[in-house]
C-alpha cells in the first residue's frame, strides 16, 4: 500500500504541475492572442530592413537646354559596426594616414569620424573613379574590408561653375540650401520611395520583398529663362570692369521686356555652388534681388513719365535751371553741367537735377507718388527667388518738404536692381509692368510640360507715352550723358545714374558712389533691357556715363555674336555681312568664332582683332597668337575614350571635367556650343559594355 505521505506529495506535485501548466497556458495564450502582433513585429524588425530609395533630384536647364545643375553618381565609402576589440589603434591610424594622402584631409579628422558612436560613419564621400580605385588599393583596405561599405551616392554638379552661381544656389544631401535650389526645393527634390529587404543574423541582405516596395518619384526638371551664354558674358565683363575701376562690387541684370524673362543676373563678388564652403556666406546673396540702394538719376524715369502722362509738360516746354543750382531750405542741389534753360527733353538727356526737381515740384506729391507706386517701387516684384526685398518708399504722410525734390533725383528712396530693370521694361514694351520671370517651364515626371505664363501687373502709361519716353532715352545716348553706351550700327536708349552712398553709421552720405546705367537695345524695338550698377569705383572715373555705360556697350557687342542668343536684330553692311562681322575674315577651316571686344576703355593689353589673312593679332604679342578670350565651337567627343576626349578638348583650349570611366556617352555643354578658351566641358563616361 502507498503511504499517505506519498499520496500527499503526489497530490501536491499534481496541483503544482496543474497550476504551472495553467499559468504557462495562460501566458502562451496572452503571447499568442494579446501580444502576438507585438512579437511578430519585433521579429519582422529583426529580420527585415527598410531601405530608402532616394528620388533623382530634378535637373535645371537654361532656356537653350544647357544643363546648369544635375545630380551625378559618385562612390562614397563608410565604415560600419567596427569592433574595437579586434583592431588596434595603430591599424585605424594607418588607414587614416593613407586616406589623408589621397583626399588631402587631415588624418585626425578621419580618425575622429571613425571613432564616432554611430553604427555607420563616412570615410570619404563623392570620390571620383580615380580616387575610388586608389582607396580600394590601400594596403590596409583588406583588413577593414568586412566593415567598409561602398555605395553609390548622388552629388549635385554645376557644370558652369560660377556662372549664375548665386541664382542657382546649391543643395546638400538632396536639400536646397540657397538660391533657386532652396526656393524650389520641393519641386526639385521629388518624393522618397522605399523597399523592404530580408537580412540574416549578420545583418546581410539576402532577399527583397517585392510586395513591400514603393518607387521613388523623381523631382521635376526645370527650364530657366536664363541664357547661360549671355550670363557668362555679363559676368566676365562685370569682373573686368570691377578690376579696372578697383570697385567694391557690382551687378548686371538683363531682361526681355516683352515677357519679363530674366536672361542674365550677374553679381560680384562671384560664387561657385560646387564648393560653397570656400566662399563667405555674403557671396551667396542674389544681390539684384536682395540688396537695396538709392538709384540716383536712373530714378528720373518717374518724373519724366508723370510729366508726360499727366499732360503737365510737353517735351519742348522750357525749364529754367537757374544756372545749375537750386536752394531747398538749408540744402543746395546742383548740376554737373551748368545750363540756364533746358527743354524737358534736354533735362532728361543731360540729367539735370535742377530741371528734374522743378518738374517734380510742378507735378506735386500726389502725382509723383502715384507713378512711383505704379512702377512697382516699394513692392516686391514677385520673382520666385529667395530673399527678395521690397525696397523703401515712405508713405506720403511721412514725407517732409525735402522728400519730393530728393526722390525726384533718386535719393530718399531705395530700390532693388530687379525693380529698376522691370520699370524700364515697361517703357520698352509699350507701358506694361510685367512680373519678372525666372522659370520658363517645368517638365513633370509624367511627361507633361507646364509653361509659366506672362504676368501683367498693371499698365503704367499709355503706349504713346512709352514711345515718347523711348525717344527721349535714345537722345540720352545720342546726345547726352550715355554716349559711351552707343553701339555702332544700332540705336540704343538708356539712362545714366550716379549716386552717393548713404552712411551706414548715421545720417548723411559718404563720398563713395554707385555708378549706374539702364539701357534698352535696340531702341526702335527693344529686345533686351539691361541694368548695370558698379559699387564704389575707386579709379578711372565714377560717373555712370563713364563707368557703367561702357559695360552695356561691351556686353551688347558680344551678345550680337551669340548663336541662339537674346538679340536677333542684325543690321547689315554694304557688302551684305552683318555689320559686326563685316571687317572680319576668319581663318579657313578654323573652329574658332571671330570675336572682337570693345577696343575702347583703356585696356590695350586686351585688344584683339583678326588680320586680313585670318590670323589673330594681339597688341603686344604680334600675329598668330590665340587670345585668351577667343571663342570656340565646342567639338563633339561623344564615343571617344577619356584620353582621346581630353586631348581633343585640350587642343581647343577647353578643360575637361571627367565623371565616370570608359567612353564618353554625353558632354555638357552639347557639341556646337560657343565657349571661351579656358572654359570647362563636363564629360560623362560609361564603361565599355
């Protein structure tokens, strides 16, 4: 018989076992029913990894299809899950030293990155093919190979370097940081996609789950109104002028008055978006949009418009200019030339301050303010670029006795360059103020094209008034202060301006100047309006007519050479050739385009011409030399090896920027484009099949 004590122990064990089994069953039920989804999710998280699919950032083109910004894939190297118990500090130091010798970066910076706390740290980003090969051939590479991860990473490339650098801005890691890239980041960046991949215990991918994928939506491509050839011409002439006059800086804005397109927007100092870290933050500013300044005599467009549009004056009405001086309380306004009496036309042609003040006083504050506001001063133009300023235009209630006479000659009011250029566009197009346009069209991923329409803000004046003003501004160049803007064979209209700079530390003005000229070309039917402003010229003059007007002349003389450029009007000479090429006989078979810069301006070292036998002659160098700025028709190197392509381009004076390896499958700019000696051509290469 079984002892009672054994029965009690067996009973106790059975009860305990039943309780344990019941508890285990309850726990299993809770895991399966209540917490099942949580544990399944944890398992999926351990066995799967979500991989982000980056969209292609939209490209930016100029109006003729030249790529201004594009994303190019480079090799990037990073180190992941480094086991410090396995590697000596000396091993890491050797790797850092060898990488430093390749990249030029300090070894300590590389060691600091490797020693970071995150699972993945970059070693080298955006390495070109040659650098990538050198990294893989490092003597220490095999030691770290299981921890070094190489991936293809897109980097934004700006083939034209500083050309339109401020306008384009730049992006970092697919996010716009300045300029157009920042203002239109959402349009360009697209939408990320994702894909789910199964991983093993070593976190290595072994299978893709097609059912858990979402494709990335690439960013839209954008076509700007900018003409990159005109932009480069404007920047080159601007830089030469600033150096010649030892000026602080300057800007050039070129617009199509018919539709408000911004054809070029140059400012100095310049900026290269490929290497933004090498430039001060100040260099990123789009000065024609951001900076405000007192415009001086270029603002006399308001008084002239109000005088004619209201009918208060005709062009032949006489104004007593009081011997070139007028007293206004404690202030004296004077002219740079002394006249006793001038017609209204002559007041504008000779830029008489006294005559303009008397016209404004006769018009009164109400009429003057009305036309100032009608031209858009004191209001943002709406150009789709970041940081636009509205300028300064005080309310009439805040005006003092001196405000009206001061404003009539361009003081006491501040404008942006794009505001002033837009105002002169209204004269050039028959009286309509247009919203400046920087985006010409948007190319969506679905193949649709969205064009930006012309936007009329308001009618400023009647067509008859605009036509009359155009004739007056033509007289400024023919007989007045803008004579140095004249271009042989054409009629040019425009207005000069010279203004003292206001003190930054208080009231009053310095004795530093801003020299300006706004031109319309050709005067009979303007195709371009161009504003030139030079900030603080120190040497060789300071008047707008002697500093800024020649810049207009030089740029226009080069624009008429550009194929597909913004200027179509070409007057012909007696022998049937365009006037600007009539005396040029190019060398037979040469791919160089004849180029004759302005022979005036006191720059003998830069004068160039073609002799009758077609050879270049450079003053001081004799015949046969090739000028530094000779223009070149870019040859095609598509299909060539890298060595052949670089040699072909070098023979033409073009530097090559190489992306990829193998043979050339694309070049930017495209073959046949006009470049200057010393310019760069980006060649994209792919391996042979």
